[in-house]
C-alpha cells in the first residue's frame, strides 16, 4: 500500500536572498489643544523575489522518478513594488482623556514573477 498525500520540495542551490530597497518620509505637526497629526509615505522595491513554483515534468530540474507533477521548488526571479501612506491623529483634549486614530493605505504589486512578466 502506498500513500500519495504530500508535497515534495526539491532543493535549489542557486537560491539567493531577496533584496529590498526602502524609502520612507515621516512628518509630524502639533496643533493647539494637544492635537498631533502624523503622516508618512513609504515605497519599497523588492528584487530576486523568492517564489514557490511547481516543477513541470518537462523541466530539466525535475528529479524524475515517481514524483510525477507534485514537485515544488523555491526560485528567485520575481520583482515587487509596495507603496503605502499612513495618517494618524492623536490628542489629549481633556485632562486625563486621550485618543488616537490611524488610517493606512497600501498597494502591493508583483511587477515580474518567476513564470511571466505581469506589468
């Protein structure tokens, strides 16, 4: 009796670390009556994105044997862009009472994948 209920992962000696370049701008302004406004903008660029891919049986990297189509491997090759904005307001309008609120927007886009270009 055999069981075929698992994933097989094939090692990748050519795998390199992802490289992330990040830029961020932050500003804070204090208003009267204990009100403070915080704002930030962030952009990140990621190269050599590590992605889990399925190795097709026609791929030269496929180990062959009884693995069939169920072989997975981590590979480099993708690129990603992340942009975000954050606004925050905090205050202390009344003695011993304080509050805050935050709003965040984020856009994540894979601009190139290991399989195909998506931009």
